């Protein structure tokens, strides 16, 4: 920071990965619910999770921040503490950005630049019928937290850590890419049901998942695990003969189904039904 533009150096033989995400007050957070440090952490975690879903290595971040004129310096300092603490943990440099005054509410746009060896980044389009579906961690914790907050209840940040301080699965994504295990991958930002449809659409396949195999967070219901967003776990596919470990980088990995030729279905208690995308969708 200090010049008109940032100069980025990538390792030889690598391609650049670029992702951008909005973090909007009233949409992605509320100041009365989320401490400033959590907002900063979550803002960067969104971008880092996208890099993880490509099997990449984050290199730098750019933050454009629009702030209402009556916002306290204390809140801004807390936001930056949360963001920079996560950046330091994963070796990411805050390399630039912009600031402006917002007419109403906080608006943050985070750009994260990463890299992956040429031709090795994992996309959503490499899966085929017969591949096995896996998910990392536990699902539904963030949606469960929001359900409690909407009811006006005070909740513990430690109990609902996956909502307040999600951890991007960067080491896990790199492991899958380095060993050539994942054929397609996406991070679960919009919800399992919706993000599964994204993989199926890009790869031109269908899917069938088993309800009893979905790893629900201990505070979440099955519906929250299926349709709740902002878990930032990874959903990936692998060839049937691929030896996918049950735990990678200390994170549980669960087989939840397989890819088919067409349609997306959920089997629950022996009954098979179509699974529509029920997660988050802007402008719906």
C-alpha cells in the first residue's frame, strides 16, 4: 500500500486466480449481531474460501470499503483487526484497495488474488456420472446461528464459531489438487442444495445424495445443513477408485452420494425425491 498500483509476483509456471465478494451491511451482517472483528474476518474468509475451492494458494487481498460518516473509528479498527489477523494466519498481504463515504451502511468489497500451477486449478466442470460426492466438516452451523439471531436470542460465538469465524479450507483444497483427487469442487457459500446444482450444471451431470450421510453441525437441523449458506466447507467429486482420506488437514471428509446422468435427488428414510436448490440466491 502506498503506490498507485500493486506489483504481484507469482511463482514460475503458475496461473493467477482472482475472486471478488461483497460484504454488505443488512445483507451479510448486522452491526447489532456481529462484532466488528467478526465482520472483518468473515469478509476475507469469503474470498479465501473461493481460492480454497480451486485448490489454490492465496497471495494478496484488496479491500474497498465504503463507510457511513457517523461510524466510529473503534468499529473500523475492529474490522481491520479481524481481517488482518486472518490475512496473517494464511500469509496474505493486504496490497491495496479504496475507501469512500457511504450514504447508508457499511459496504466492503474484497478481492483476493491467488495462484495455482498451470492447468491444475480445480473447476466445477470436471465431474462425470459415476463420480463420488464428498463434503468437508459439518454443515448448517451458520444457518442455525442466524435462526437464533432472527428470534432475538443472544448466542455464544464459541458455540456458533462456524458463523462468526469460519475457517477457509485452504490446506484441504491444496491437498486435493496436489494429489489429483478432486474432479470438481465448490465452496459451500450458498448452501449444499444450491451449490450441488452449480456443480451439476457446469459438469452436465445429475446427483443423488443420502440424507443420513450429511454431516450436520451439532446445533443444526438437516434442513439447515441442506439449504443454509455460509458454511464455507468444500463440496467435491472424485473418481470411484480414488482413495480419499476420511480426514484431511485435521478436517473430517464425508462421502454423501454420487453423480448420475441427470436430475438432483435426495434419498431420505428410503424415499427418493427431487432436491431443488433451496439455498441463498441474490435478487430472487
